C-alpha cells in the first residue's frame, strides 16, 4: 500500500461507532448543524445476535435495505453489485443504523464490498430520503478513497436532482471518515461529513449505548425534519419531488413506513 492510500481493512466486527455528523449548506443561504450518535458496522455474513431481552434494540432486516426483502442483505448487495458490473464480491461490511423497536431510518448506509483476497471491489452507497424512497450508487474509490457520481436521487426538499457528488471514504477501521459534497454549476452548496471511532460491540457496550441514545434513528429523522422546518421558515424554496426511477437491484419505495411525520413538501 503506497503512502497516502486508504487502508480498507475492517476493524474487529461487530463494532459500534461513536460518530459526529455535520451538514453545511452554503447556497442560496447558509445553515450548518452537527449532531452526535452512534452507528453499527457489521459483517453481513455474521450479523450480531443480542442476548434475550435486547433483540428489540438492534435488528438488521433485508426489508430495510436495497433489493428483495425475501433475500438477505448480503445477497441483495452482491446482486446489486453484479448487476452494475462487479461480479467478484465475497464479503460485505455494512455501516448503518439498526432497526430499534418499530423504527429505522438510514440517510446513508455504506457497504464496503471485498473480494475473496480481501481487496476492495467497490462501495455501495445506499441512500434513503424522508419520503420512504431509496437509491444506491455503486462507487469505485481511488487509492485515496475518492469517488464521484452524478446525483440521481431527490434527498433534500430544497435541492433539485442536479449536480455531482464528490465523495471520500476511509475503510471501516478503528477510525472512520466519510465526506459527501454536492457540486452544482461550479458551486458546492451542500457538504455532509461523518467522523467516527470504533468500539467493540460487547453486550455491556450495547446497553450503555442504547441507554444514552434510545431510538437513535428516530432521533436522526426528527432532527433532519426540524432542520428542514427551520429552512422552510426562512423561506428557502421547496423543489417539487420528481418521480423516482431507481437503478436495477433497488426497490423503488421502502416496504415499511419509516415514520409518520408530515413532510416539508406537504407543508408548503
């Protein structure tokens, strides 16, 4: 591995990552916020099994991710990669919120896809919006972890489906860093960042974490809505949501209702 190149080797799994997530909007008005929380990083061949009585706190269901809900998450990621030209995926490591109680919401689920020899074959970045829709991008990061993709999915009610994502990933090691910057017409109106540090997902660690952050993904969904309401109140125009045509291997709409909060689009 050359100097400055990314080490894609996963940390010991399953792991909990203490994370800080930041969003910065610079055009047409400025708005920034940051929140803390946690995410799981798991090997899709060896999903965590919590002790009796804790199963409600962390479930990983295929219905909450891309593909056929009757298959496993790994089978669906491998199938998606194959449909988009990567046919040598042997192992998949996923970073995501787990389903906690009746709720799950993942603005971004990251799937690091490895070949049998341990080298990185691709990354599948799976995106959900607050309208119950999902999309996925197959990425080929360079040695520095940089990747690009045309924006094809309506996420924020204040942005059109225009522009290009400039992304950067580290591997799911002891420390993790993900950046997604949206470029539109020579501007960078939006940047999202995620920084995390891994901890072993022991039973004691899980209990401490869910005690501190109960219903984590519901908190994320509410926070995103609250920030949207603030932008709407500042008269940032809402962009109509176009019909979504997902790529092959992605179900158009999530089969479960993510939450019942009224959308910004409905409020405008």
